[in-house]
C-alpha cells in the first residue's frame, strides 16, 4: 500500500509539472481548474453514502454487502492485531470470529463517529479518522462496550469510492477485556490464597495428631 501511495504521489507531481512548464509549441500548458464547491460537496456526499452502507452492512452481518465496499487490495488491521489483506482474507477473519469451529463473537454492533470531514488528496484518495462505540456479545456470555479509535484510507476506482486501508485500535490500559482479566486474576489469587489456607490448616491438624504417636 505504501508503494501504491508513493506512486500516486509521484504521478500527481508529474501531472502538475507540465502545468508550470512549456508545451511542445512553447506555449504555457493550461492549469487544471480547481474543484468547485459543488464538486467537493458531491465527493463528501458519496463518501457519506459509503460510510452509511458499510455501517448498515456491518450491523446486519451482511458479508457480501460489506465486502463490496472494499478495494481488491484492501488491508484491514483488526483490534486484536490481526491483519487481513484482500476481501477474501477479511471474509475468512469475520467467518472465523462469528461462525467458525470455535467462534468468539456472538453478535456485534458498531456506532462510529467521524472527527472531521475526509481529507482529500487529489480526485481519488481520501483519509478519514474518528472513534466508535462497539458493542460485543461473546459466546462465553460476556457483554460489553468497547471504545475504539480508527482511521481509513479511501480510493476512487471505476467511479466508486472503496476502502483501501482500515485500522482499528483500543486503549490497551483501559478497556472491558483488560478489566475482566484483572478481575479474573484477583479472583484466582483469592481462591488460591483460600485454598492454601485450608490446606495449611488441614496439614497443621494432621501434624498435631501425629506428634503424640511419634513420641
């Protein structure tokens, strides 16, 4: 993806250079007209439609619809650190988490918020970022809400905006999973202490019983 963005930047620079130089006949080449306000508004409307479609497909667990919004070379970095490259890998990951032989997630609902308008780079690339409230119900019965941060790179290809890169993360020091793990460690520690105390009492009682016999 870095190579692709690098090539896009180089291509953009090469496209701009002739506008400041001379044409074959020595005349100045015409500069590209800047996008009008109406054209920019249309781009953001298209991106909002992409966002709404993705949210609807995700919350409805509509796999085919969700994958239709992804670029063929999409890279997705999930909250657990797993990286999926390409729509097929995204499908495999979601299937494994939801309906594989050992599924982890029973249901999932996301409610994302965009921090600002998508930053546009030329006519076919944009970057957006924001946060989301993600509600999970796991197959082991746990039910919790996770606050995530995310960023996405969008590209326009064949007249459609598509997700080229998506990255999600959460606070590793403050989240429901970590809190559950802390509670589990505390519970195990208390149980181990209690078990140790009981075993100590039993051993002490047995030792006291045996001492007279040894004397």
